[in-house]
């Protein structure tokens, strides 16, 4: 039976406040989600993970904050300190994965998990017994004790994943932050065509291809691509000599926009607050940013690029295994492992 006009008006008047309340509630939930503090989420996830471990597992996973190990990192398949995924029970693995997810954005978490899954592709290609190539051979390390007042950190690391976090006084440092992919593109089997780090490659090339011939002559700093990122796994990010390549101030507005697209993509591997902190460094640099390229420009050939400012560095290379093997990293010249945050803390708390 159809409502009369009067009944319809009364029904609208009756339900409209409810709809409004639901809408406002939804907006509050959304705003609360966006305001979620990355540090508190990470700290909670770390404590949940540790609470699930046995005393023996804790002894492996927990490392003193002032240990030399905290600034030791690798992105090759070598043994490390920490508790491996394959040494955990199913529910412990879920909590470990939740900790990794707390430190990354959805985009970054998907990359990390997919990179780990490539170990199974390599196991089949190399006919490995599963010891060297294992999707669960990734180490979780907690440095210090998760706390809201004292410095602590954690690391998730294995082949082609090295995510390092230092937390202190409501702030979090998220570098060095490394993602790699071998193969760059899966070329056979059921996962054929998979490119985990497609954006890292394509956005960098988009910028390079947008440059004029004269600009490319300046941007190309070496005709041969380097065998690896130049900073490798050094403790302190440093490059010899002065920055080189094409300065952002020499780019057109469109080209500068492509550079920002590239940097935004790297920043967006982190949760919103941490991504904003990265982009604040980008904004502070203005157009005092260099873009450098080495190797061939054409798709499929060996190539390398970097984006360098006075405070941060992005490096990317695709040269190994016939240019089917990617390394990429975001580093902070002054703040890797939270050095700038820790200096501020010690200055405020201990007078120097």
C-alpha cells in the first residue's frame, strides 16, 4: 500500500534525525580512524606479539635497545638475530604479521607480503630445498621494551625486506626502509606477469621519459647502471661528492609533478602520519632536489635512479639477473634509526 503524502512527510521527519545521527557517527568513526596515532598502534601491536611468546622465544626476539645489532641490517638472504616466522605457532605468526602491518600502510604491507611470497618462486626456479628460499625465513626483532616513554624499536627483515622502526616520545622514525623484488617480473608459471615493484620502476621511468634531450644529458650521470644501490647496507647513508643529476628547479611544472608522484608513492608505503612526515621533508626541500639516472632509459634494460635532497635519499636499481632484479630504499641522512629523534630526547632528558 502506498503512503499518502502526509504520511510520507511524517515518516521522513521521524527517520531523518536517525539518518543524520548515523551519518555523523560514520563521519566520527572515519575521522577517528584518520586520527589514529601510529605510535600507539605500533606499541600495542608489539606488546600483543611479545605477550604471545614463550620465555625462550622472547629471549630470541628481544634485543637491548643500545645493542650494536639495532643498526645492523641486510637485504640479502643471510642469518640474522631475531625470531623467524617459521619458529612461531600459527597465532604467533598472526600477531607478528599484525606488527608489520602496524608499521606500514596497506600499500606497503601488500608489497612486503608479496615480496616474501616470491621466495617460493625462487625456490622453484633454483630447485632449492626450502632452506635458503623460504617465505617464512623472515626475522622479527624487538629492541628494548615497547613503551610510551622510553626509546625502543623493532625490525622486520629477510631477503628483500628490511623495515626498521625507532619509537620515542610519540614519534617514530621509519628508516632505513628497503623493498626489493627478485624476480622483478615473474616470467613463467601460474604467477606469470607479477611485478611487485611496478610503481617504483614505472614512475621513475615516466619522469625520465618526460625530460627533454638536453635535460636527459644532465640527469644521466652514468651510461652504465650500477650493480647495486650505492649506499648498500651501510649504517649511515652517505654518497661521495656533491649531488648530481637534474635539479628540480630546472624541471617544468609537469616534470616536477611527476617527481612528486614518485616521492609520494615511496612515502605512501607508510601509514598516514608517517607518510606525511616524509612528505614534510620533501616540502621543506622545495626544489632543492636532484634526480639522477644511470643506464638505459628503454623498458627492460639495466637502469638505476636516485632522488636526493639535503635530508633524504631514495635509491633504486634494476641491474642484476639480466635487469630482472630490483632494489629500492628510502633513507634519512640524519635520522636513520631515529638518530635525530634520539638526540632530541637525550638533550631534553639528560642535558646533552
